[in-house]
C-alpha cells in the first residue's frame, strides 16, 4: 500500500533537526495517542509508528498533517471518522488482511476515547488481526491528576445528553458511583451541565479543566453550585473542557437521606412515582415501599410550600 513517494526514501522522522530512521512495522492495527494541544507531548514510539505505517488513518487529515509536518514525517493519510466509518472501515480491514500496517489517530489524545475507532478495532479483532495500543496523551487523565480530587477510582462518562431531562436522568444513574466522575463538555453547555450536576449530585467539589497543555490552560475549582454560577455569569468559555466531580461521601454516608431525596425527585421528573421508587430501590438498596412513601411526602411538601 506504499505510494511511490513513500518508497523513494526510508521512513524517518525528525528530533530537533536530526533525522531518525523508523524501523519496519509488523502487520497490525496500531492505536496511536497524539498530543491534546502541545505538540511536544508525543512519544518517540508514536513518531516511529506514524513514520513507518503503510497507511495512516486520521479523524481529520488536515489536523494530523500539522503534527506530521512538525516532525518531518512524510506518510500517506486517509480519513476515518464517524461519518465515513461504514465505508472506510472495511477498506482498512482489507489493507490489514493484505499484510500491511495501519496506524489510527484521532484529532487529539488517545483514539477511541470519545472518538471514532471502536468498530474498526472490533472488526480487526474479529478478523484475527493484531491490535497494538500506543499509550500517550489523554485529556481525561491529565484533568483527573490535576483536579485535586481522588484518583484511586474514577468513572469516565464522556459527554452528557443535550436535553435537560435526559441529562439529569443520566446523572442520577451515576449519583452513587464510588469514584470521581469525569466528563467532557462543550463550552456552550457547560453552565447548564454544572447546574444539573449541582441539582442531582448535591454539594460536591469539582474542577473545570480547560485548554489542557495549551497556552491558555485553566483549572477552576469549587463546588458545583459555585462553578455553575460562575459560568452562568461569565458566559461560555473557549476551548476543550473536562469536568471532574468528587465522589459521594464515604460509603457509610453514601445513602444519606438528602442523597436519596435528590435521586427520588430526579427520577420522578422522568417517570411515575412507582417506577421512580423501584429504580431508586435498585440504585440504593432501599425498600421500594419505603421509598415510594418518602417520594409522596416530598411531593406533598413541595405542593404545600
């Protein structure tokens, strides 16, 4: 699958001004992590694979071209993204089955983490093709480690739903996860998402990490209500955003009455009282009958307020 220009010279890349020869690759699908902002955050192994791969599959060839030019890599590229995966995926599998190497990159960070690629990896494994992961930059881990929140256990939740009701239902499902929650979010939805988190999860410490590794990197910490108020007042920020939210309190207090009340009210906004009580029982381990009666009390209190 090498083009004429690729075969005219040995695969190589630059470290500073020094050319480095890339070793030949065995046939496989290589998942290559790329920088999330600072182009210096690329590994030597990643550069070698990018330089030597027979085909380089990119989420956006224009974005990847900037990285390739920075390191003097001349390699053919092809687009592979969520909009063309159904057509491009089988073509890449055919390339791999023919005994070639394919390197897969997203626009930034580790492939498959809220980026396309799952179906390609699944198809490659089903076809008996070797899959080789190359670790590297990840906005999720960068934000988690800098957030000041517990990192011994965490749950990566990706992007929350756009609609408020669905967003709160999703947050309710995660209310008792015993670890730090990590979300990706768009700037224009940040304030609304933080408000929903405050409504459903209660008063928890959180960190909004913006433009990580870039010139205007920012990390703002506070509780969810404070952060929601700040971004509601300041307006939508610019750049890529990761939100980290502290886990619930210690296990002995995880099922506090306030937590359970918030879960009941959030569920009741999306379903009948009976179904809300049943779902809350599944999530908290409580008795459905007790939870149903508590929900009716909460509704009565709200109605008389």
